[in-house]
C-alpha cells in the first residue's frame, strides 16, 4: 500500500490521471498494492521532464554519470532482501529466483558504469589523403523503455543503465502486473543522486495509450521494448511512422539439445536451470528438449526425479517454483499440454501440486512429444519439459530451426569441438554450451529472426542508445 502517488515525473511523485489500479500477488490472489494509473497526459508530462533534463545529463561528465550508476548498484545491494521480497510479492517467483534477479539486475549498473567512461570513437585518414575522419557517438535523446513482468528488476535495469551511461534520459513503463519493483529502483536512483527528470516512471494499465503517446512524440528518439513478439511487431509499426531508433527483445522458443556423448548429469543440472528457473517464465527458458535416443531414457529419468522433488507454492513457503503470472497464462499452458496429450504425449513425471489458491501449474516432464505439437512450436512460458528424441543430426537440426524464433538455445555435448560446430548451426542469438544459463551483463543478449532486433548488455548495449556522427576534416 502507499502507492497513491507513484507516477514519477521530473523528480516529483504524483497521482495518475486515471486513478489507481490493483497489483495482485499471483500466488495468493491478494491485492498487494494500489498503484497510480497513469494516462496519456502523464505520459506526455514525463517526456516534457525527460526532454528538459536531457541537455544537462548528456553534458554531465561520463565519470560523474558512472558514479551515480555505481552508487545505485550499492543501494540495490544494500536493500537486496527488501527488493527480492517485493519481486516475489508482485511476480510470485521463489525467493531464490528473486534474490538472484536482484544481484543480476544490480550488475547492469556496475557493467554500464564501467562502460560509460571507456572512450569510444575513431580517428582516421581517408584513402585518397587530404582529409581526416573523426567519428564520435552521441546519446540518441529521450528513450522510451517498455518492460515485461517476468523479471521486474532486471528488464528495467538492463535498459536504464545503458541509456543513462550513454547520456540519454528515459521514460519507463513497467508492466502493469509488476510495477512495484521498478518504482523501488527509481527511488534508489533518486537516493543515489540521479538528477530529477533523468528517470521518469509511468505505471499504468492502458499500455497501448501510454506507449502510443511516446511513439507519436517527436521528442522521443528511441524505443526499447522487451515483451512478446506480437506487441513488438505493433510497436515497430508505430515506430516506423517517425523512423524511430528501436531495440526489440521479443519472444523465444529455446531448444535444449543433448547429444549421445553428453554428460547426462551435467545436462540435467543445466536443464533444471534452463527450464525451471523463474518457473519457466523466461524468454530464454528451454521450451523443447531434443535428446539423443541413446541417452533419452537416462536423461528423462534423472530429470523426472529432480522435477518430482520440486516444491511448488508461494514464495513465502520457501518454494522452488511459484505460480504463473495470470489466469490467462495458466489457461494457455493447460490448453497446449492438453493438445499434446491428445496426440500421444504422456506426463512421465510431475511435482506435487501447490495447495495455495494462485495460478499454479504443476511442473511436468512430457514424453512421446512430436515436433508438430503446439507445446513445442509455441513458447509455453511454464514449467513444462517436453522431450523429443532424435537419432539423425540433420533431421534434428531441421526441427530445431523450424521456428520463427531465435533467442536462446542450449547444447550439451561430450566432445566440445563437435558440440560447438553443431551449436553454430543453431539459429539463435545466444547459445549455452554445456551451460543452462546465458544471461550475463557483459555479454550481448538478444535474438535473431522474430526474437528481436538489437542487443542488451555488453558494449553494444550502450551503443543501442547512441547515434554516430563523423567529421570530415580538411588536412
Ligand atoms: P507483453 O508484450 O504482453 O508486454 C510487455 C510490455 O508491453 C508490458 O509493459 C505491457 O504493458 C506492454 N504492452 C502490452 N501491449 C502493448 C501495446 N499494445 N502497446 C504498447 N505496450 C504494450 O509481454 P509480457 O507478457 O509482459 O512478457 C512475456 C513476453 O516477453 C514473452 O514472449 C517473453 O519471451 C518476452 N520476453 C522477452 C525477453 C527478451 O529479452 N527477449 C525478456 C523477457 C520477456
């Protein structure tokens, strides 16, 4: 409670023009907060503030900007437990996952604080002689950031940190399901000393109206979106009207490949992380398992034993797996699993069901699944591990690549050289080789095909918020 004035514009916390909306804990279905519901006028006022703050922030010395980012990280770590509890409260994920997310989210501030001060630019002579070329990079301007509910802290900091490091000011719309964590991070940024207007936060239920106000506004020069491919497509169309700079982190359908010579125990450890971290609600979540027939029985039995041991329930009960975010998400996974069962799949293993009233889906391992099944073709965003067995490498690769998505993939192989050669042929932006985790602030996170455009993290994550300018100088 106490979120009646939770729209942050120009350093001032204020009420939203549309009243309040409820934030519900998906594990208990209790309303945990009522948050200001921002409208179009608030969205525009946020741009006014970000635009007014831009010139000063862009002119602030990189070292001074970096110090503020580093300070924000320290404050996040100071309040890590409080932030983890807040994430668990509004998102439902386990406290282990929530605590891990806080550290990961804070790390973006450290990484981009370090990147902010690295010189970037170029100086050269033209091939014909007589001129010198000086290349510089400038902050793109006011950036609109739109984030999903599945990592309420990290998806925001992965955008805010590089934007501020580059000298941009931002307007952020967190997902309506999980606005509390982003608001807490914004409070910490103010405490760290980030100037008024540099970070503006506009929580609200009417996402299309808020974001359209930003894509319509010529002062907003960039939109960085993380969410579903459908909404990403829509925002690309809107951004096209003003040829806006865009970064799109969209949906995935990660394959998890196990070869005949893989270390099966290591593959099972990797699968538990790639599939069950965040209850399967990650864009990088392994969505389909392609396991070589020689090791399929052993892999399935060992994975099954681990799944049976998972504790499903509210974070407050020390669970491993929380609920899905909504009744709609639950209905969707129930439908695709039902479809698989009708066409010959079977539930080989499952956890003990939760007893709480939330949107819980009991984790399962599905066998007898075919590549045509919807549970394999579409992102299930749930703790479902469908296992497809294979013997022919080319046929397996065809199945792996026959999707419009190309975000993450995982491959476990005994022979690392052969495994890398195989991994190179997987159409994905990020591939975990003998690892079940690819997220790392120092690495370029992003997808190919309809999983997105652009990268977050690494050096390139900062470049997404800059424009290039060059000077041709008579010499
Ligand atoms: P979503 O697309 O429904 O929503 C994401 C954000 O967009 C939210 O803030 C939402 O309020 C807003 N939004 C929704 N409709 C909008 C519209 N018409 N106009 C403007 N804004 C709108 O996605 P979600 O359900 O919150 O998140 C799950 C999806 O996000 C999955 O597909 C997942 O794979 C993807 N995801 C991708 C990454 C990545 O880095 N590639 C990371 C996390 C999640």
